[in-house]
C-alpha cells in the first residue's frame, strides 16, 4: 500500500508540474501577442495615412494639370485654340479647293505650326496645339466642301455630265 501511495504522490507532482508548465506557456503566448497587435495597429494606421496622403497628392496633381491644360480659366485655352484653328482651316480649305488642290489639311503651315495666336494665359502649349489642330481639320473640311465645291468648273455640280 505504501507503494500505491508513493505512486499517487509522484503522479500528482507530475500533474502539478505539467499544469504549471502549461499555464506558463499560455501566459507567455498571450504576452507575446500584445506587441504583435500593437505592430499590426501601427502598420494599419501607417498604411491608412499613406493612402490618404497619396489621395491628396493625386487630387492636387489633377487640379494642377487641369489648371495647366485649361489655362486656369475653365476651357478658355481649349476654346481659343479650337476657334482660331477653325477659322484658319476654313480659309485654307476654301483656298485649296479654289486652286483645285487635293484635300490635305496637313500640308498647311498653319496645321504644322499650330501655335498661331497662342498666349501663355491659355495654359499648356501642347494642349493648345491639339485643340488648334482639331479645329483646323474641322474648318478645313467645311471650307473645302462648302466654298470649293462650286469652283471646280462644273457649275456647282459634282458630276460633269
């Protein structure tokens, strides 16, 4: 019987040590989890700040590009270039048709230069050139058709018969 008593005592001691060891491991794991939570929250907040900063920079860049493209006065630079190009294209198209030249708006020096009448207040020069050329082609097409069609020696008819 004394041997059973001794075995029970040793078993209880081993169980107690195992219990203490398990509690120690669990508390250690929880203690290590808190810094990881802090790191996670810190990283999450940093990412959020970076995202907000990137959004603000992107919005600022869009506003700046918009002001540069349109001259800071709405669509004034675009409209000015398009109107100027349209008037020049209308006259050039009518003259080319009157001289019986082929349809070719890119032949004109107005189209190639495309900075006729440009002012710094219009904004970005490349944006102005593109709008000028768009207007020039539209005006050239209309001038060539409208004013040149009745000067082809056919009394205004497209067909010679």
